[in-house]
């Protein structure tokens, strides 16, 4: 549009110059045209063209200004910087790095006091200790007949365990060992690690010891407690316990093997059974377990095959009442047969005998008697 107006303006100027010389050339529609007519017509056209060019130029300028502002806004959104003087602003970034706090080197002479709360044999352990809040402790209570543990947290210098019971009843009368230890350094929260030092190096005193997972210091507190106002343990008499007692007697009479409780502890009538259908004893490293009417003699790589077969023979003698020499002749034959033919089961002398291999290829015996 601006080019058309410019051409019109230029032509009107040329027409005026030509019309001044010879009006009839540019004013062809009038016979007696003169210079005055030329100036009126083409002068008017020239003025109108100038006005229109001026108006159009302002519109273009405004459009360019608007476009520039829009472009600045778009740039602001992209860069998240102010519209004005964006190019002149230089931001200096300063990285702030927090300096690590050095671990404490202050020594802690550990003092621990524990108290046992006894509610008719239901035991709760409380105490005080001068270790930081959030320190993680491990508590345990055990006897020949019972073992349980709990994890507790120190809060404001104090701790308290959950209540230890025997199936919601009081623990059996007897002597118990109570143990309180700090958990390993890696299991302690950061604020505790900061105060006790790497692997508990800041811990000192009579209760501090070293072990495989704490190279510097770990807390160990051990005390004994006797329950005398609760329930006396009663001997469990059942089919399972009766059969296992016969096996214990057979081991001693035939092979001079003394059955024990777990971890080679001395066996008594209270340590053998958990309930009417579950009992176990040990013949050296061989576990003998009774589950209702079944006696399982578990394999063990820590004893010789001949020793293991003696335990199987003693068990079969106890359950059948057969002659020792007869069983000793038959037992190797059973094992030899299974080694060549795989798992086998026999009904002999009123019992069911099964011999099979475990995951390591060791042959083991089990018995079932109605």
C-alpha cells in the first residue's frame, strides 16, 4: 500500500511540472484548461497522497513497536529475566557450600542401670543410660526354656522394652539372663554416630567391648534375674515325647551316646519338648526331631557315615524293640540299596522306614510308628 501512495505522489508532482508548461497534456478532459486547473487537481492529489503516506507510516511504526514488546515478553518467559534492559543485566552466581561439621571427639564414660518389672511373670525391662537420644539398643532375655529379644530406642536418657510373655502368660519360674547391647555403628542414626564417633570410638568404660562388627566400641550389659512367682514348668507327656525318650535310652544303652539339648547343653525333661507334638534332642551333631508319630534323624556332614547309621539303628531299636545285632545287619543294607536305587520306603517290624538323600546327597533316615 505504501508503494502505491508513493507512486501516486511522484506522478502528481510530475503532472504539475508538465501542466505548468502545457496544461492540455495532463488536463485532457477540459478544452480550455490552464495552469490553475493543473495545480488544483494534481496539487490536491499530491496533498492527499502525503497525508495517507504519513498515516500509514505511523501504523507500521506502532506495529513494529508492538511486535518488539511481544518478542521481549517471549524472551522474558524463556529466560525468566525482566523485559527492561535484559541485555545489560549480568548476574553473578555464587555457590554456597555448607562446611561439614567435624565429628565429636568427646569421650563418653558409659553408665547403664536396668530395672526389671515383673507382673506375675510378665517381664518388662526399663533403664537409664547416658547415651544420646535415638541410640538404638538390642535387649534379650533367655533361659533354658525361653528366649526372646526386642529393639528399643534411647529417649532423653531412658529406654523401655516391650513386655516379654509366654503366649500372653507369665514366663516359667527359673533363672534368666538379661542382655542389653548397642546396635552396630552403621545402624545408629547420624546424630548418634556424630557423638559416639566412628565405630563407637568415643565410648569408654567397663561396659565397652570390641567385637567383629564394632572395631572400636560397643556396649554390653549382662545381668541375671530369677522369676519365682509365676508358673512352674510341667513335663510334657505325649506320644511324641514318649517315643523320643525311648530313643534317648537306646542311644545310651546301645552306643553310649548321651543325648543333649541344643548347643550341647545338658538335657532334662523340660528342655526336650515345645508342645505335645514337637520335641527334639541331639546326638553329638545329629539332630533327632519328633513331630507327632514321626521321628526324623537329620543328616549331618560333621559326623561320619558309620556314626550316623548308629543313630539310625538306635532309633529303630527303640521303636521296634528288635535285637541290636539284627538291626545292625539290616541298616547298612537299607542304605546300600538307596544309594543304588534312590529313595525307598519299607514297612518292617511294625514301623515305616524311609531313607532318602538330602540336597547335599547325604542319605538320611526317618521313622513312622502308629
